[in-house]
């Protein structure tokens, strides 16, 4: 995380409501939720925030979901007021909210910005209506273009667009077209994720019963390479496996997760990591609303687990593992006992050692899961 955030915490707030579930989604979110349940949820969320003043400055806030942009400006202002009352938000606090292109207009975004929200993350996913339909998104490409104009008209100066590769029916060329459209819009930040086929989702069932097929693995790998090349050529820094930013616009909140910054999570299924302990709220919305579902799971991170997590998270980033920092955390050199594995991946061009840091190359990032497994203690 950037130096100014070193002693600050992050805050995550979960809004578990969507217009309709996307076919690939296994996030904790519900569709067709009535106004009354939503009101009760927000009331409990504000109570949870009010009961927890960490006494530390907050460097970043991220309101995610679900679809936070389903909330009205008044509902969002209740949440922001609860935060303001209980936490010391830094003057340069990065304050992000996720929006779905089917749920925003200029007036709503203007209202959100007036509350102090200063970063908008929008799920574009694809510029192809056929691909959007294949994954069950509620919006079309026309909706996306309208929503993007609305963000800019409202004065949003820090915008992320998400896209996906590996969508049913997607080709290298159609993915290139999505990237080209994103670049023509000129967001400050782009996230390009590989579609994850999650068990239990409608898409998973369709793929398993053969009614839908996904791009082949080599096609998906090419799409990752296309993203790296296209976005780097356009001046975006590839600073994490799936994330690219113009200078000065990395997502400080997510960067904090990858660098071990402490954070508090509020809302359904939200996780917290504080003083070496990980907490998780219930995923049962009725239990949560009753006030009994906070921090039900609690796990003290042991030193072996801490080292595994440190390696897994740091190697996701372009900065990788700093040897002095690793030694300060674990009292030994990162390469100790890993000499053979490290040499194998360096000679394969997947890992690099430079300026006292070990980091994955672009090709290594695509294969990160296997490499990181091999480097675990
Ligand atoms: S909008 Fe996001 S959270 Fe909601 S269903 Fe789609 S992928 Fe899941």
C-alpha cells in the first residue's frame, strides 16, 4: 500500500442486493428484495458500524456487493453518516462504490459524489450484447455507454471499468473489441478478470450438461495476454494479476488487501482482519438483521498461515515480495529452502529476482496459482 496508508485501516461495506442474479455469480447477494427488508438491513448495517470505532484512521472505504448502486442517495447517505460519526476518515480517503450500468443516472451519481464518494467502479464485463446475455447481465452495451457518460457528467474523476475474459461465445477478437471500447472511454483504472466457473451457479450447470461451452484454455490464456499487451501499450500499469491503472490511480483499497493492511468489514458475509485475527459475519440475512450474526467466525492467524497468506497475496502484485520485508516478518530469507523451485521458475521466465524483490512475470501471473502453491512453506 502507498506509504500514506501504512498505519491506516480499510473499511469494506457489503450491500447484498441485485436486480437479478447473474448466471455465473456465487457472491452473497439476493434479487427481488423488497423495500422493507432493504430498510431493515441498512438500519442494522448502520448499527454495526456505530458499534465499532477502531480508533484508527481510515485510509480507504469500499462499498461493494451485490449492487450498491441500487441504493438511493438517501440510503447511501445513512451509511456514509454512520461511518463519519464513528471513524476518522482521512482527508485523502479513497472512497469507492461499485455500480451496475443498469442502475445509475447522472443525478444518483452526483448525489453519491456529494457524500464524499470519489471512486466509481462499474461492471462493464463485455462490449458484446450477446456475451452480456450469455452471462445474464441486466445491462446492454448501450446502457453501459449511457451510464459511463452519466458518471462523467456527474463529475466522477476516478472510474474503474471491469471486464471479463472466458465468457461463453467470446473470441480473441470480441475480447479485443471490448478492450478497445474501454480504452476509447478512457477510465483511470481497468480490471480484467478471468470468468470463474463456480459450482452451484446456473452457468456451472449449463456447462456441465453441455448446453453451454466456454472458450478453450489456450484461447483464454491468449485473452489474458491480449489484455496485458493492449492495456500496457495504452499506458496502463499492470500492477496486479487482474488490475491495470493509469499513473496515480491504483486501487488503494485492494492494494491494502494484498499488502496485509488491517481492515474492518460491515454487512452480510463481510470479513475483517484486525490484530492478527480474521472475523466473518453470517451469510444468513435474517440472522444478520436480528443483530446476532456479527463476527460469528473468528480465526487467529498462526505464523505458518501468515507466511502462506503473505506469499499468496504479495505475489499477486507486480511489486512481489521484498526480501527485507519478508525477513522482518518471518526472520529468514524468502529463498531459504525454496532455492530449487525458485531456480526452476526463474529459468522458465515465470519468476524474476531484481532489486531485492521476487516477482512473477506477466506470463507467471497467468499461472500464478500453481507457482504460488509450489512456493508455499
Ligand atoms: S451484479 Fe454482481 S453481485 Fe449481482 S448478481 Fe451480478 S455478479 Fe453477482
